[in-house]
C-alpha cells in the first residue's frame, strides 16, 4: 500500500519549536495535510512522543516515536522506534549524555511536556537542543539496540549535518539512507560520494504551517511501525 509520510517534526518540547506545536495540534495538522505515517522527533528527547502518538492514532494516523539526536560532532540524526516505550528508554539513555547546560526559556523558548489533550505536564529545565556526548559512529548500533533505526538528517544543509561537518559521505558509518531537506537542489544527489544511497524527504517542521501536505510516499506491505522501519532499513 502507498502511504504519505512525514517522519521529522518537532513539538513544543523543542526549544525552537513553536508553542502551537502541541501534540494534539500537530496530530490534527498531520491529518489535515493528508498524511498517513508521521513521527515526532524533538531534539534529544522523546518526552512528548507517547502523547503525540495517542493523539495521532485517534485521528487514524500511523504514528511513530522518534528523536532528532545531535551527536558529539554536531551532526543531526533522526532515530525512530517501534513503540513510545522503546523511544522513552532510548530517551533516558540520551538524557544522561546531554551536554551540560540549562535552557533559558526567554532566549531559546520553553520546552514543554504535554499530554495528548494539550494539558501541560511540566517544563524541561535542561537545554535539549545542544550536542550530546554520543559520537555519530555509535548512532546506528544504538538505535538498533532499542529496536529502532537512525539516519542522518538534512544532509544538504551546511550546518548540523553529516556532510556539513565531515565534508564527504563516510560509507563506514553504514547508513543506507539519508534525509534531504525540502529545498535540496536536484543535482545534489548526483554527488559521487552519495552513489547507492537511498533518500527520503521530511518537513523538519517547527511550526504548524511547515507540516507537509501529502507529497512523499512509502510503499509498505502492511500498515505497522515495523513495516515503516523495514522500509527505511531496506527500501521495501
Ligand atoms: Zn536538524
Ligand atoms: Zn529537526
């Protein structure tokens, strides 16, 4: 079956995410946009994933729990997990490896935990959008250890991306897939170091109006989180 996806979106738990990006608002916008498969991927946390997944499932969407993990080299990677439980356990591992520092809500914006009905559960005091102590080379195996899958985010952007930091694609990192940003020029993927890679495009939405309308498609044998993860791993 063909399903429209957007697998990289932020909620109000990301300091740079709009306060309107509540789990329920985001789920409603995804449904309105005509998406079928969606994922919440806040910076270095899975804290709003369970709420978002419940809100999205109520709207008939297939929702996955995820994170945009910032490695010690300042490379953003998207990590997805089959269940919010597994994502939260991964989140605990990452939380213990955040770089030191508190969030200043007046400068960076608040980091708000919410339930599926947009009730406020609390605010995160630690700065979530910085680097972690986790090196890029550990990310694929680490995501796998929690039942998930990871890939480098927005590799065509100059900052916080694998190519921006390393300069060239490193096949020894064993990522079979990479994310391109929406504004990626078509000739970019003809770079010789990217030969053989598969690509996906997600919105990286931080505001409600940045959520994609249904455009990017995955072909799955069944409608389940495992089928999404297998499609990401193998292309089928
Ligand atoms: Zn990013
Ligand atoms: Zn992002």
